[in-house]
C-alpha cells in the first residue's frame, strides 16, 4: 500500500531553472495538496485541488503552478527557480466523509536552489 | 500572520512521564483540529483529532484537550516513550493551517 508517492526525493537546481515535482496517490482521494516546510515556519499550503479538474491557491502560491492531471496525480511546477524556493516540499491527499480533514503525506522532496 | 501557533519549539521529557504539547489559534471559526507526528526524512502522519463540539478526545496514550474560550488545545502523551521522539504539528483541519511544530525528545 504505497499511499502518497513523491518524486524526486532530492533535487538541486540553479537559479532560473525549471522543474516539476510529481505526486501520486493510490487511495482514491478527491483532494490533494502541496505544502512547503521551512525552518521555523511549519507547513504552509502552496496550492490545493479539491477535486479532479480544480485547483486553488493556498497561502504561498507565488512562483508555482500546479496541474491536477487526473484523480491520482497532482504536480507542482517551478518555472524559474529562485533561492527563496529552497525548501522541503510535501504532497498530501485527503478523502471524503468523516475523515475528509485527515491528510496523508508523502515523504517529501528536498529542493535546493543555488 | 500565523493563525495556528506552537510557542515551544522543543520539549524534553523523561521516559514514563507526561508530555504536554501546546497549541494556540486565532480564528474562532476553526472547528476541527488535528495533531500530526513527523519523524526525520518522513512526511507527517496523522495522530489524533478533535472536533469543536468536544473538549477532549482520547486514543490510547494520546489525549487532546480543546479549550474554545481560550482558543487553545493541548496534546498529552502518557506515559511518554523514546519512540515518541519526533516533531509534533497541530493543524486547523478545514483551513489546513499548521503550527510551526514542537520537537519532543523523550529521554530513556
């Protein structure tokens, strides 16, 4: 039972390069999320997708784009990476009904922008 | 502006004693709260939750207390075990705001 899978686990970019972080879940969840975690800042929501075909901005969306490719996959794209985007990125998903508020997280992608 | 706050970055407790982790929030409209546990190099995992219609929820060694008038919740771990050493995040569920985390160390 894989849960939420993120690729890659580590990435180093130069300023101005682009990349896409991949996320897939196998729990048939409707909602998916991207967070970043920075020291002393906790987890901050970048974008979320309440259902296939919809995406919405979270607390810190600037510099990022997302695509909900299908129900399983939700990708995060950095078009022109900046050192301020050095962070650990977590993807999460949540289901329906009584457990809709419980999020299941991937293991994270550690990104360094030089 | 931090809507969910954990003012203690770290906490050390002896094995077998009680660990108390605290969390404050600013928005009285928040009606569901969760605690997550995070080990290094892993994603957070759900631990326990509480709805605003309750003031206590218990699951084994873990109990969460909610004081709505004070906009405060706490997580009690009794007895604490070395395997509980991790970072604990509180979160306001339906708005997905997370606190900054408290790193708990349980000393054997």
